[in-house]
C-alpha cells in the first residue's frame, strides 16, 4: 500500500509539499507538481478520501445534476464547468435525471452522501420540494437556468432574448406571429419566454390568435405535432412566422412546414432558441438565440467554488445572449 | 436525525422491510414500496452510506466514464444504462474525460474512492496504463466499444458493419471509394474500420488510392478539412463515394462537397456511422450505420450488475447493427 511518504520520497520532495499538492492548498512549484504527478501515476497511489476529507474538510469533487445528458445545451455547460474545475484541480461527478424532476431531489441527496463539496443544478422547475431540498442541503448549491429564491442562481435572459427575436420578426415585416412553447412547469422556458412573446405582440399592437400558440415536450416530434396543429386550426389565416422555444422542436416544426410545401422564409419564417449544431446545418439554417451556455457553465462554476471557499458570491446573475441571424427569417 | 426505525414506523412496516428496500435485497411488496418511498420523501431521510456499505458491502451506485458527454452516441448509451439501473434500484455517477484518455485512469480511481460497486467505461483506447488500472481496480469494470484483453467487454461490430457499407457502395455501382477515418490510437474506430475498408476494396479488386484516404479528429471541422484535402490531392481522378467513420465528420465532409458544387449522390456519394439526429435531418439525409447504442448500454449494464452480484458473465460480447439506407448513396 503506497503512502503519502512513499510519494514524497519517489518525487524527491517533502511530505508537506505532497500534502499541499493533494489538497490544492498552497503553492507547489511547476517542477514539484510534475514530479509528484509522475510518482502518483507510477504507483497508482489513491489518496484515502475519508482521511483527506478529515484533514481538509474538502473532497475536491463537485456534483452536477443535469436534466438530460443528450442535449447540446447540457454538454456545452459541462464543457464550461470542466474548464474551470480543471484549472482549480477539482473533479466532477454528474447525474442525469432523464427529465424526471423528482430525481433532482434524489440526486441532491445522493451527491451529498458521496461527499461532494458543492452541487451545480441545471434547473428545470421551482417545485417547493426541490426548494426545500436545496435549503436543507449541507453543501452550497448553485442553480443554473432557473431563478430559485434564496439560492445563488445564474439565469439566462429568457425575456429579453425572446423579445428581441419577436421584434426582429417585426422589423422584417412579419405580422402574424405564432409560438411553440413548453409546459409552464418549467418557469424559464415555459412561462417567461411565452410572457415575452405576448407582451411584445401587445406592445406592437399585433394580432394574438390562440390557434397560433401550441406547446411541445422538447422533442423533435412534438415540434412537428405542434406545427401540424397550428396549420390545421388556422386555415383561414395562417401565421407568417413562428417562434419556437427550443431548437429541437423547431427542427420538427420546419419538417412539418416542408411537408406542407411551405417555402421558408418566403411563406413562413421560423426562429428559435439554442444555437445547436443541428440548427446550423439544417436547410435553411435556423435563426436562433445563442445563450452562450459554455460561458454560463464557467460563470456558475466560479460562483460555486467561491461559495465552497466561504465567500459570499453575488446571489443573482443574469447571463448574456446573442442573436444568430441565418436563413430561416 | 431520522433513523431507519422512524421510517419503518411512519410507513407502518417492519424495520427489516425498510432494510430490504434500502439494500435492494429481497422482496418488498408494491404497497410497502410506495409507503416507504413516501416516508423517505417526507422526512428527507438519507441512509448513512458508510453504515449501509458496511452492512451490504454494496453502495447501490455504479460509475460511468464517458469520452465526451456531448456525443449522441454517449447520450444514447446512458439512456440504456439508466433504464437497467432504474429497474434494479441502482443510481449512477458519471464522469466526462473530454476525450483526454489519461483521465480515464484518473476517473477509475476517483469513482473507486467514492465507493461505487462497479464501473462502465466507454472505451477509446487500449493503452497499457489503462489496462493496468482496470486490472488493479477492486470493483468490476466493463468496457463498452473497445476490446480489452482479460476484461468483460461489449464491442460494436466495427469490421462487419464497415464491410457491409462498402459493399453497399459497390452494389450501387460506385467504384472509386474514399475513406475518412480517425487516429489509430482508437483501435475500434481508427484501426478496425479502416482495415475493413481496405480488405473490402481488395476483395472486390477495386483501386486503392492514398489520396482518397484522410483522417480527422471526430469534429465537423476536421471532416470538412479531410474532404478538402481529398479533393485537392485527387484532381485527375476524384472518388465517386466516401465512407466516413463518424456522423459529425460526415456532416463536415458533406458541407465541403456542397461548396465544391458536387451533387450528392449523383457526383459523389457519402455514407457514415452513428445514426445521429443530425444525419437524419441534414439534406440529403445520410446513409449511416446504426450501432443501436441504447441497447448496447442496456446489455453492458446487465453484464456489470451480474459481475457485481458475483456471477461470471460472458467475457466478450459483440453487439448488433443495422444499415440505414437514406438519400446520400
């Protein structure tokens, strides 16, 4: 069994240097870092986590709870999280709720039982049971993507970005603007984006038509279905533009438009949110809102590390966005 | 502090029933399961992991090491893994190497230090250091996607599927077949698929031309670049078909073909591997190999649970595939 003393000996440095290295606690020279890394690799030395935790009260690991691993949004956030963790010698454990919101609570408990130093939650709801689990947690928790009262949260500018996109439609002389959203149980995507859509139409005195507004469940198929319903129900007056709250649903909606022989954007324009690879390579390419998810992941992780280190970071932070103007509008 | 006795009392069942429930060890009726779940939810009871581990020597958690969370392949595998774990009351911790292979070793150690019962590794290489880390691990490890000697592994039929696809080109009367691969450090994708390509051309006495063979790094951009190089180098005789080993690189290659005003498949055909959403919605839709990754994830997880429960599962398993014939060939 390799000990910390063996590592020190093999690397030719003092035991306290190895300890500083292992606990990311104080200065270790580049040269010493290399020697220690080599010694650890050669011996397969595994620092006893419980012993390490007892000494530093830190495990060097944060937990991340994702709604669904398969979305590009999630993977970009993780890229940003990884960047910040690596430069701070932290590691990451992930959990995937498969969009089952009750699992968020289960995983907050699981991650604590695995002694993570903090948790980053990619939020999907504001259920009281979730808020309670966050309040009762004994490690810092940061929520990205939803505002949760009393918790440090990084939110996307859902309202502003949606408003800007609807006004971009209007500038381009579209007047009958439809909307494909999601269930209001997701406040950021399901409520705020819809509110922005309605407010912007009102502000510009444009017609509202309930036949032009449908919801989906984030899947491509549901976007197709929602568009199909809009076209069926608005036979006398069809929309000339549709805003869809996620890229995947927009891909489905576009498929439906094509099957109805509608020319995009001549007969009907479409814009969306997400800036996915698919939105870029589909034809016509989709005009979309880019929420710069990788940067958001970096920012949230920096706040989490501050909280872990006993600082009190800013409680509410709104992230940036940009409009990607492509061929579908 | 809630104890197991409090849960038993609240649920109106015996302490041993709660214990069986918590340890997934023996029969618990549907009715009792519901009552216990409710009691645990209401109290926020968190079974002490160390106490639980001491009793059962099981933590009820498996670790998964992914090469890159952002690929659809990985997310489909995870969907399959999650399915099997849920029906066996297991939870999952994930790690993401961002395609840095040395992290696979680091994470095998990290996950063990978090007391997982077993590890599923989505393999990318056969480096001696990795094989050593697998051999030295004190929990069962299953590798999916690469064959690792002495380890339980589930592999994809890289050779057979590639051969079938090249022969499909030949049936469709393509004769000058190019290839975009990846670095041979990835044996399954970088070596076996290329070997199948070369063998199949030889078998059918078709011309081999080194100008038609390039490699990329899995990114869309690298696929574009590889295709660009193929077109630049083969001015006198260009390929009339190209097989690309991953969907993302194929999307880049297709982009390059379009910019050169090549009609797909009339001027040049393209086929690939991965069956991603992008491959389906891009125009023309891509003919591709579907490795049924979700099922592969299920299968690998079933083997892992068998190994955790002391059975000796089959050591080597080759998974299925199907050819999706679309518009690009």
